[in-house]
């Protein structure tokens, strides 16, 4: 049945998207609050704080997204590919 692997890939993609979105928001909020407090305490302009927190939030989110992607591939997709390979090459 061809649609079963495709549904598993879709489930993996949805799981990745939800986890990456929530994790990115949490990491961005935490790093933004910490960095904003440090820069605000140092007397930096508000616009500069916004830009700095936005850029660093993007970088932190990209790094977190990469590790979540690796985890999803390792736990969701590779086992299915291994099963498929073993069935094709006994």
C-alpha cells in the first residue's frame, strides 16, 4: 500500500512543525527577555534592542529547529525506512 508511508511522512512533518513552532516561540521569548533586560539595563535604544533580539531569536530558533528536525528524522522516519529496506532486501 503506497499511501501508508506517505501518511507517516505527513504525520512526521506535522509533528515537526508543531514542536518546532512551540519550541521556537519559547526559546525566542526566553532569550528575548534575557537579552532585552541586559541591553535595557545597559541603556541601549529600544529600537536597537528589538532588532538585536529579533536577529538572535531567529538564530536560536534555527538552531533549535535543526535539532528537532534531526530528532524527528531519527525517531520517526529512519525506523520506517529501515523496515522498508529489510522487506526489500531480506
